[in-house]
């Protein structure tokens, strides 16, 4: 792989960097500079700015609203977003249901949903996990019975990230209770705000963030036209979406952002008569983390390159999820060590510790889940063993 950039690509990087600097609103820029927490409204404001520019979905095919960029330009764009500490666009719409509808959706579904996904006019969340069906997702019990041209849905989903903001939820539901495990499951789109019988109950993470919800369905009627793929064949659709999800939530680019923060903070932290960054032991730990992150980034770029030839993320996305989630956690563990006693601070007022450190402890708590959500590390290892290494399972 040639890692050098052409003069045209260098010029593209300069264009992207200058545009981000000029396009970022003052309040978002202030938080980006100080490591502040972006509220949902601010993230969606940035989403709409990217959409207006035509840069919200660079990985989508151009005919559906993508940019047509090659893998080098997509990588440069992501690097510059990370460098600017821009708000991270949630994965559920742009990185998950959007590509899935492009792959599996009917023409009517594409026309109905893709434009509003791009514009941010409709926000999405995911309805997979249940109280007794997390990593063992095939054990889900939320059922959908057919009544005329509607599904009648009853059950509960949990860990519904950002459900309190969502307009729509994509759900796995059991449509054939007599079938075993993966069989008899369907993939359905539900208007979460306007469907009677749907109730969303938010709850806080241990880090104090309003990220999760329980979602309840009680005789919720959903048009059968919202079925994606074939009836009872939702597991095939679900596996495809998990490939997109694992690619999107691997956190490899975000780990690069955290590594840069570690370097900056270690250079500003005094230990006796010298800087923390000058201690060989701590400096070597940052270097080792960055080496592993760069290696994971190369694997990610190969997956992006394959997608340009029409290949959807497959079992290789489990490698990205496994390694990326571990690195993401490790970067914040090192950040907590750097902060020392300031790391026990996520329920304190913002002025208790320096501004660049505000969100590290809270994010550290939240990111304990990265090796669980989207399929636990044990599941990723099983997928790699079976589908990449060819080992018996």
C-alpha cells in the first residue's frame, strides 16, 4: 500500500482543513478547542452543515448522495475531522441504516428514507438488544404478529442509544415464534415518535451521560411496507447491518484523536522538574498505543477500499471491532492515569478540573461497553476463527 499522498491529495487536505475551520460555528469551535461535551442539538447542527456542503456521507455511492471520493480522500477527510475535534456523527443513520437500505431496501424505501437520513431531518436509533438478548441476539423475544397489512408489535428493547431523540428505530422482531433461534426473525422500520404503543424511557450511563433508553412496544401497529428484506429472513439483513455497525463503532479514528490529546496533555503536565512526556516509560506507552492504532487504521483503509468495489463489510469488520474497541479503551485508561486524582471527577462541576480533561472520566466509564456492544469481543473472536481462519466451530 502506497502511503504517500499526491500533490492533488495534499491540496484536498488543505481544502478540507480550511473549510472545517471556516464552517464550524463559534460555540462548537470553542468546545472542540477545550474538549467539551457536544449536546445532541450541536451534533445535528454540524450534521446539517456537512450535508449542505455535500460531505455528510462520503462512503455512500454517489448516486445516493455520496461524494464519489476515493479511499485516500475519504481517509483524509476523516483525519481532518478528528484533527479539528469536530462533533462525531452518530452511526445509526449515516453509517448503519443508510448503507443497509442501499443494499436491501426497496426503491420506495430508498426514496422515502435516504434523503432525510442525509439531511438529518429524521434521526434514527437501533432496536436490537433486549433484557435477555444482548450478545445472544438470536434469543430476542419482541414479537410481531401479522394483522392484515400491519405488524402488531409487543416487547422491549434496551440499551437503545439516543432513543429519546429518534424519529425512527430499526428493529429485529420475531415473526415466527415456532422457528429456532435465527430463523423466524424480521427486520422492521418503526416510526418511534408517531406510533401509538411505543414508549421510550431514557436512563443515564455511569458516567452521567444521557445515552441510553429502554423502548417498550405494546400493540404497536406498523405497516408491513416497513419490512426490509424478506419476511422471516431478517437475520440475513441483521448480519449485514452488524458489519456496517462494527466498522462504524470500532473507534479507530477516535483513538487517534485521544492519542493526540495524550501527547498534548503529557507535554503540559509537570512531574517535578520535567514534563510527563519526557519520561521514557510514559512516552513509550503512548508510542506503543499509536503504533497499534496506525496498524488498525491500515486494516480499516483496506475495508474502505474494498467497499469502493461493491464489497459490503464482512467478517473482516470483526477484526476492526475487536482491535479498535480494545485500543479505544486503552487510550482512555492511559488518559485516566495521566489525570491522576482528577480522574475521579465525572460528577463534579466543569470548573473542578482543567477544561481539556472534562470529558475523559465520563467517556472512560462509557467506553467500558465498547468491547460488549455491537457484539462482544468473544463473539468477534468466534467470527474471526470461523469465517476468516476457517477453524471448525
